[in-house]
């Protein structure tokens, strides 16, 4: 009997010890699970916050992109912006879905929006379920860029052959002079990333060659600069495969109120001299409903500021020994989607400033417009025809800058890029912008109070 009671007590003790051990392990496991859940919750919160911060940076950049678009299209796209602080534009973008029921807000400010060096501030914010607001603010400094900052640029192909010559000069220092006003600051090339888009065979390039990605084909040619060793024919330091640009299609202005056709008609022949534009006078605007033809030994003389808009598919031809002549303080701007053929004496710019003649090609289909400069014609002009195919043949002498779909030069053609065009804008504002600085403003001391820009 006593042995049974003793055995019962031992069994009871063992069961108690097992229960205590079980409870101990349960407590330990609960603690571990609790710690794990806490760590997992913390990791989840950190991941969520990291996601939010990453998303906010993207939202801020989207706000900056909208500001850049407005800068480039300020005639139409400042809708929704306010100008509470003089010289600045401000906009709030709300309701941006970040998922999980969170909505972001972006505050965007553009300082010096009408100048050449605007600064963009963009701050994206989101309110977390805890009520805390997290934000990211960036600053982007831009500088204005001309469409003609390089020289002779094709969207597609650039082909030079024969005994072509290319260099640069600065018209602000006077006329081109091979001894006193000749430099190697021109870039020619193609922004296409496809291979075989720049082919140079028989050309002397006193400047640079650029491509969108591939290596140019260069034979029987020189590519040099003043620092190039005499024994080097093609200087690799003057060849780049990172040429890039964005060229928007130009649009002709509204011709309401323009004078219809030139005095006496649009066909000038014989020894006729037709004068348009008034020296030191107001801008004269013409809308030509028929082809413009200057033939024989006739002259179309431009004495003051003139704009000519050609009707759809109307061409411009200068033939024989005829010429279009810009004199005094004259200037001439063409808008046309038709073909242009320049022979004879060509378009003679007595002002020696290429920006006093601008040709805008308004054709919207690549290769749908052709421009040719032939014989010994001269052209001192700015040509912006991003969908036109341009060809130079014979011994034409051209000065200024060119943007086209394709460019072909042959014979003894010459091209002299005017460096003054690097700071020339086709309107009152820059044609494009390049980013000088991108900075995340993370310190409170560095952040700008953007709400102060809003009324």
C-alpha cells in the first residue's frame, strides 16, 4: 500500500514537471512568435515606407516633367498654373494613386519661368494611416538650349562625299574669314541610333562628328581640331556616339490678316526687282497661294522684316542668275511644307548674319519635303526642316545651321557653322532645355517652403 502511494506521488510529480516544462516552452515560443511578429511588422512598415519614399521621388519627377513641358510650350500649357510670386509659376497636382488607399499630392514651382535658366522645385507628399505626412523634394536647374547648338544635324542619315569642307566661325565677330575667323567648333552627325547613318567619304572636317550610338564610317577624310597632332588624320577625341536631341515639328502661324501673294504676283522673271519689307519698318506678313519662282536675272529684295508663309505643297525656286536678297536691316522667315530648289546666285544675305534668314519646313512626314542647293549658289541661313531631305551639290557655299531628316553634301560643297547660333532662339524663349543639376533636398534647412508660392 505504501509503495502504491509512493508511485502515485512520483507520477503526480512527473506530470507536474512536464506541465511546467510545457508551459515554459509555450511562453518561450509565444515570446519568439511575438518578437517575430514585431520584427515582421517593423520590416513591413519599413518596406512600406521605403516604397512610399521611392514612389514619392517618382511623383516629384513627374511633376518636374510637367513643368518642363509647360516651359517648352508656354503659349498653351500654363493652364492650371498660378503666378503668386512674380517670375514664378506654381501648381498643385492632387489625387495621385499610390495604392493601398493612399493618395499623393505634388507641389511644383518654376522659378524664372520666362528666363533662360529656370529652376524647378517639386515636392511629393502622402499621408500615412498614422496621420504622419512624409514627403520628398527635388530641385532641378535647367539652362536654355538652342535648336542650333551643334551645326549640321540629321534625324536619319548624313552623307558627305567628294571634296566637302566643314568648319565654324562666329558671325558676331564679322564675316567668315579662313585666317581670322575660322574655328573647329562645329558638330555634324545623326541622332539616329541605327548603324551606317553617318558616312563620310572625301571630306575635311574641322570640328566634331557625332552619332546617336553607332560608329561613323569615315574614309578618305580628315577630322581634326587645333589640338590634333599633325600626323593624325582622324582624331578619335573628336568623334562621339552619344549625340542626342529632340526636334519638334514646326508649325506655321495663323495667316489671318496676311497680305495675299507678293506685289505683282509670285513669279518674278527677266530683270525685275521686287521690293518687300520696309527698312526700320513694321513686320510685313505674306501668304503665298502659288509657287514662288525667281528666275532669269530677277531679284526679290527684302529691305525690312518679312514673314512668308507658303500655301500647302507650294514650292520655292530660284533659278538662272536670279536671287533672293536681304539687305540693310532686312530679315526673312519662310514657313513651307513644299520643296525648295536654290540655284542661280541663291539667297544672298548681305547682312552676313545667318539668323536673318530662317527656313522652317512644316512637312510632318519624314522625307516628304526636299531642299536642294546647287551650282555655285550661296546660302547664309538657319534651316530647321526636321522632316526634309537636304542635298548640296556642285560648289555651293553655305553658312549657318541645319536640322533635317537627311543631309547629303557632294562636289566641292562647303558648310560653315555660325557659332553665334548656339545662343539663338527661334522665339523669345529657349527652344529646348538641358539639365545642369538634379538634387534631392533631404535636410530641412535645404528644403524650400513651396506652399508660400501659392495664394
